[in-house]
C-alpha cells in the first residue's frame, strides 16, 4: 500500500496531535466503552502498550487511554476504557461520527521479542485491553489469563480467541471460569515470558510469579497523569537500576517496565 506524505512525515515524529473521527462505538460491558477512530498517521506510529492523551471538551486536562488495538491497513486506533470520573463520562457520551482530539502515540510499549516463545498475558479488569495488540503476534503461542469481578464484566474474550490465543478467565464471584486470583490460572502452565497489565497488587504478584519461574516479565503500570509527556512529573514511580533506587515516570519511562526494575510496595 502506498503511504501518503502525511503518514510518512508524522510517523517520524515521537508523537503528534490529530482530530480523529469515531468510526465505531459500543458498550462492551456496563460502564466500559469500546471506541474505534480513524487515526491516520497516528496508527502508523503506534506500538502495542503505548497510550494516547484524549482531549475532553470542557476539561483542562486530557485523559490518558491505553491503545487496545492498532489497525495499520485502515489506519485506525481502538480504545476500550471504563468510566471512572467526569472526563471519561464525557467521552462515553460521544457518538459515531463525532471527533476526538488525540495526542499519540505516547510512552514506551511492550517489547514482544521472539514471538515463537510461549507467552503468558495476565490482565486484571480494564488492564486487559492493552494486552490485545501485544498478544496478536504470538497467536497460538499465547495464553491470556484474565481476571474480572464477574461474568458481566468480562471483555475482549472473543478478540483474543480470534487472534488464536488460548483464554482462561477468573472471576471474583465464580460466575465464570476459576473463582479466585487470576495468577492461579498460571499454576499448571509452562511459559517463557510474561506480559501483564492491571492493578498494582496483581502486578506485584505477577512479578513474584515471574521471579519464581525464572522468566522475564514486562508490566504496564497505571498511574494518574496530567501531561503524558514527562513535563509535569506527576506520575512518579520508584524504580531500581545499576546505581540504586530512583524515581521514573510512567508516562515517559513507561508505562511498560521490566518487572525487576519496579520497586513494589509491600
């Protein structure tokens, strides 16, 4: 496919801003919305695990949304998000045909490496969407272990199945799949690498699982952020490196980190 000059020039930038038309919008589960937008050059530059800052009409600060899926052929980006406040409630009310002003792609995403490896993807709740694009290249070599509150909160199961991934589900109330912790789903699995996104207690447990199994693990952290480009320094996270502990920032240094470099709070 021949790319336009706009696509080529924008793809060379670290990030860009674009008004994107909403092509599809559905409510994936109660309070969780699935939006696909025409993204032009942004789709060409985006990578799995990155995020976007979305302008919310009437609000000063943009809202960060993880990129769920990248459509390179049709130049689209897909976002699956949960309503958690006034800003995301405004975004949830937008309709097909309306536009979103998007600053993207932002942050450092997943590094898939050798996709012939056995990969375990672990997601908790709204932490599942950022894993979809990363899991697609692994196909049948990937297993998704996803944890939700209940059957009614389950999202993207069909999408992971369509990508060829095996899917295991845990729910807090036992209404679907395993009743208990999502990490329990890995007990009988063999894997060479872990990719995870979800609440910090879950990610800490996943990090311990990776350490126990002796496999590398990449985690996508969730933090409140304002600018999304490392200017406001609001999304600080404790990290460890060769020279000891220091603070990094989720928007600029992440959101994806090697789990061994994150200082997990007890």
